[in-house]
C-alpha cells in the first residue's frame, strides 16, 4: 500500500516500456487502505440513500455526480502514473463503474474499447481502480498481453448478463486464450490498460461485491471525432477539441444532475452511432436507443430534484 498519496509517483522506465510493449501495467498501489475503505463506503452510502446500486448512467461520468468519484479521477497517484504514459495534459473522458454483485452471473465479453469510443488518438488509457478484492473468483479483469497493436473485428451480441452496453464481443477465432492472464488487485490498487488491449472478465462467485472504477483518460491534445463531446480537464491545460466540463463538487445535487445529464447526452450521440457496416436491424436498434435516451435525458434535466 502507498504510504503517502502526496509524493509524486511517476512510473519508472521499465514500467513505461512494459506498458508500450504489452499494453497494460498491474498492480500499482494508489490508495492507502483507509482511503480505499472510505471511498467504497461513500459509494455504497450513495447507493443506500437511493435504495439501489448506481444505474448505468450514474456509473458513467460519475465524477460529475459524486464527491468520491471526483476525488478518484483527480487522485495525484493515479494522475502521476497516467502522466508518465500520456503526458502532462490530461482529460478524464468517461468513467464506468463495474460492479458485480456477490454470486452474480455478470461478466464482460472479450473486447477492445477503441472500437466504439470515437477518439482519434493513441493516448487513451484506462485506470481501473479496485475498491474490493479483484481475484479470479470475484471476476477480475483478464487480458491478452500485447494485443493492443491492431484492431480486431467485434460484434454486438446484446447478451444477457454482459455488462457492456451492446455486449461487444471479439469472436473466439481472433482470441488466443492460452495467452490470457488475470490482473489481480487488492482494494486501493489499480491496473492500467491501453484502449486497444483485448480484455474482459468472468462472473463473481464470491460472497462480496467486486467493485472496479474504470477511469478513461485521454491526452488533452486528442482529436475527438464524431459528434462534439465533453471531458473534464484533470491536469495541465487543454489543447484539443473536447468541450470542457466544469468540476461540480461545489454545486447542488440538482445542478450536478443537470451537468451530468448534458454531458451524457452529448456522449450518447457517439456511443450509439451505428458503424458503417451495421445491418438494418442494428441501425434501427441503435437509433431507437439514442432517440429514447436523448428524450429521457431532457426529461431528467428538466425534472432534476
Ligand atoms: O470490470 C471489468 O470486468 C471490465 C472492465 C472493462 O471492460 C474496462 O475497464 O474497459
């Protein structure tokens, strides 16, 4: 465990070289035990307050809604490591809270993130922070080292229990399961993975939840392709074409919901945009999801409590 979060903690040259060659790094100590417990308690406190786990929308760009998430995306130890890989100007572009309830069948099919994120840059990295033990039994992330050098074909399966929005999956003939490894983490540790790395995870067979907060960072010079989208500057200065989000930690609950809803609405335009080769059924499905989601988001913004 890290002794103090305040000392700069860049990666060393061998770690940087490993990331460039293999597309991942793991494990990295970032939070001390007290902070890991406190942040999990804050997240679960928010869930208790609303009477159910965070929904899909709250898991994305959670830093616009919750202080615990704002703290994590700005955490100096996380940002120091990320800076070693993508430079000093850093945007947080998206988050996904991946919670697998105790004994749940939820899984993540093997996929590459780059295929559907709409950023034209190589400098996109995910910091996956464990807030509970991530082990083989709890459904830790599994990866194919070195698979971040080319994009592979993947299909949208919409499979039940798949935690990905579209059930994106790389067909088994493109995978090399003998090379796959597990990225075990203890609470307070993180892994880093390149957005082209092939990764996924299995079900949680333990009696505790498996909680991982995936923070997507991109170099502030990155070129946003597709529809305009927003991101939060978390270190350095902005030089790209993302719309800048504002930090919401001093805002009221209602104002936070508005900022969050607006940011997600912009992102929806890209995330649910069908690929050129999509079939008619897929196109219709995605257009309907986008239209419904956009409509609901206007309603949510209007009625924010
Ligand atoms: O948490 C998981 O099991 C999968 C995470 C993932 O797909 C990601 O961080 O991109």
